[in-house]
C-alpha cells in the first residue's frame, strides 16, 4: 500500500471507522449523541460540539484547498461557529462532517506519491505529508478530549 493510501486510511480510522489507535473514532463517539449533550460545557472545557466543529473546520478547509480553492483556514477562526440549537442542526452538522471527511479521504488516497513531499502552500507549512499527518494527529488529540468529556458528563448525570 502506498503512502497516500496509508494516510487516507489513517484519516478514515480516526474520523469514520477505526479502532486501532484509540479503540474508537469520531463517528462512534458522536453519531448517537443528542445535541443537548453535545453542546453542554463541563467547567471551562470546550463542548463536544465545539471540538467536533473545530476538527471539521480543518478537514473542510483542507478539502476545499485540494479541490482547487485557496487555503483560507486560520487558527484564530477555528472555534468560531454558530451555536447548534437543535437535534436537526446537530445531525446536519454530523452529516456534513462525514461527507467532507469521505471527500478528503478520497482526494488523499489519489495523491501522487511525489506530491506528498512537495511544499504545502508555503514553505513554512512543510510538506503535504506533514500537513496530512498533522491533521490526523490533531484529530486524535480532540477525539481524546471528546471521549473524556463524554465520560465526565455521564458521571455527572449519574
């Protein structure tokens, strides 16, 4: 299996269906979560919905770039989202999260091996491979937070 396919599979694992690294994934943690739980804050922590939207922000931004757009994502905007105020809005967000992730997975899987070592947008960002790996690692970081927050909310409710 080439590097592009391996990176695509790793992104798929953390977001959609894997259990190898964390024994869970975003879809497993979020798919059946009601929006009230998703938007509940625990102390000063971000809510589950904010963390999921944050990860989606980067996936969507990189996806748009790969589709020929500009890389317009900025860290300072990565937590600025309209509030999710209903179960329907939560489900709509999740549907978009899964669709956008599938799209990016397909694009990454089709990247030519030589492209992975090329500069991603600007020298300061490093290579395509470094940025894709960074997206995956960043996703695992926030997946861990979501898992802990869910546990904290569950224990608080019991």
